[in-house]
C-alpha cells in the first residue's frame, strides 16, 4: 500500500506539471496576442494614411491626424477625456498625455514616475502589486506583467533588466507625457 506522503507527492507533481503546461500556453498566447495587436495597429495606421491621401478636404484631415496622432479608435477625441477601461494602448509620442490610457495603465505609470522622482530604481511586478495594495499572487502579478510589457512595447516604459520596469526616456509626468 502506497504511503500518504507518496500519494501527496504524486498529486503535487501532477499539479506542478499542469501549472507549467498552462504557463507555457499562456506565454505562447501572450506572444501571439502581441503579434496580432501589432498587425492590427499597422493596419489601422495604413487605413488612416490612405484616408488622409484620399480625403476630399486634405487640409482638415491632415490637421486632425497631426492632433489626433496614433490614438486608438476606442479613445475619445478630446485630449482631456480618459480612455475607456478596456481601450488599447497607443504608441507613445512626444506630448501624448497619460489621459489616453486607461486608469490601470495610468496607475502603473504614476508609481514608476514617483520612483523616478525619488531617484529610486525600476520596479518588479511583484513590487508594483504590493504598492497597489493587491494580493501578491501569480494571477495579479501576471496581469500587471502583461500590462507593463504592453507599455514597453508601445514605448511608455523601459525594461532595463528582465522583469524590472521604469519610465521610458522622454516619458514623464501625467500632464503632457513628455
């Protein structure tokens, strides 16, 4: 008859293997999502450029593109309006205000801006979760990591060391983004 400890170890090993498989699948899906989002952004940019070229009133369209920039279709046209909670992250550019980002992304930028202001180093996602008063559990940390990686990919954050995040060069306070 097998021992209780032996049975527990078997169940633990099976559970750990399942977690490892799911993490690999999540990483694969996350990479696939990032590639799909990049392709989507490229198509959106291409469409805007074609609209600009084909627009009957070129002057107004060009003015709108210069002031509207690369804002996502889900963000509101007024610069002062906050983005919708599930909106996409636009590519950062000089003068782009933090208000184009959802509140979750703004919180990440704010905690990292405070660190820069206090001359402190980059943060890990576990440290961010703790700073936000969240339970530091894998699900919460991975959700933050996903958001931080998206901000890195769009130029808002930098990742000077694996898993450690800080504001990207040129990104500063919430007002003007520069």
